[in-house]
């Protein structure tokens, strides 16, 4: 993920289905708080963008001393600040005391909180700072690597407090967001299966966490139609072009039949989340159009919640 963590890198779009197309990423009535911490250059800005795409109120580089005030603000306006993502890192000092205080305060309020800690190897971090020409916040005359080592020491306690530690060394932007997307809570019935439909481009790699992968490159590619090339599968002309092919409709029917058959078995085996990946060459036309159609069809299956995630949409 050598180019994924820089703040200027484009965000990938994660989109949730609105009613009545299957409920997804529904916020709890008491809300949810995510604290993002970790090493500089490990991808915290990208993580923040993901949660912002999902409707979270995001604050980057929040000074730990202001955390209590922010929680008080959240108490005053629980609707606006119901779901929040806060980036706490070394730029404003050791975040560990603030994380501990926030966990205790939110526990009293009955609000769930997750701490995500992002890290990467020294080699990758040095490479990222070299590519972006950004200065490490703890960098001295000894160089970037000395700053990284010092940061690891100072953030050791914050890492221990994390619910999930994610190594972003080998991840692309999309793969990082695949990892983070798993930690977004969605209220559902106890026996409800959460189905994530993920679109991707084969030339950028197959998703590492997909349960089912379907290759839709058998369809004629709108990329080679001049008027359709600049459009995405979310737009009507492309969607009509893709779904107008006889094989497309039959493909969606077969996938729906497969899931109608297997979803009850997945639930009985205790599975709570299923990731279905649809891939075409670039992940921009055919896979997106089919994923949107599939999501609409799956909305009619009882006991499932559907979300759609387009990995390459803003690549």
C-alpha cells in the first residue's frame, strides 16, 4: 500500500442501500464512536474518509484535552453527533489516556466504542514519507526512521488499548477499506445475515476477504462505447447497456437463486456476514451495474441486510 496512505490519495466509495432495497449500515439509536489511532503514514486519513462516506461525523487530529468537551457536545446534540470517528494520534500527544477516558465515559452512557490502530512496516512508512514528501511529526536530524521508532514507543499503550490492529503494509486503498468496512456496526436481528456486495477490477487484484467471487467479464464491455466510457455503472445509460444483455439478467437470477439456497444454511452455521464480490476488468462499468441490480433483488430475501461497496469507483 505504498501509495495508499497519503492524504492526497482518492477515497474509494462505500455506499449503503436505502430502503426498501435492503437495510444496511443502520446506526444504533445510541450511536457509535470510533477512535482511529496508529502510526503516521499508516492510512489514518483514508480510514477517516471511509467513515465520513458512511455518514460519520469525523474529526481529524483532535487534541486529547478536548475529548471531554467533544463528548459533552455530543450529549447536547446526540442526533448530529450520533456516529462519530475521531483520529487521535501522536501529533497532539499520547492518545492513550484520552482513549481510556473516552471508553469509561461512553460505557457510562451505554454507547459502543471501537479503537482501530493502524500500523505498517518501517520500510513501507519510510517509502510513503519519501513519496509524499511529508515530514514525520517526530522526525529529527536523525531522519524519518528514527522518528518512526520513537513514535512506536510512545504509542505502545494506545496499541494495547486497540480493539483491532491493522497492518496496512501490503494493502491498496481498496483493500484497506475492505478491512475497515468489516468493523462498521449494523443493527440487525440476531439471525440476520449481513451481505456486503463488493465490486472490483481484476487488474487491481481480487478482494482478499471475499467469500464468493463472480467474474462478469463475459458481458460486452461499455468501456469500448465512446459515449459510455466516461460514465460509471451507477448511471442509467451504462446500466441499461449492461442489463440489456440477455446473459446479464440470467446471471443475476442465478446468483439470487444461489443465495436464496445458501443464506439459511449460512445462518444456521452461525455466519453473520457474507461478502459477495463481482469483478470486471476495471471495476467501473459491468460489475457496478450488476451489483446494483443484485442488491435490489436481494432486498426481497427475508433475514438479510444488504450493503454495496464500489472499490474502484474513484480510483
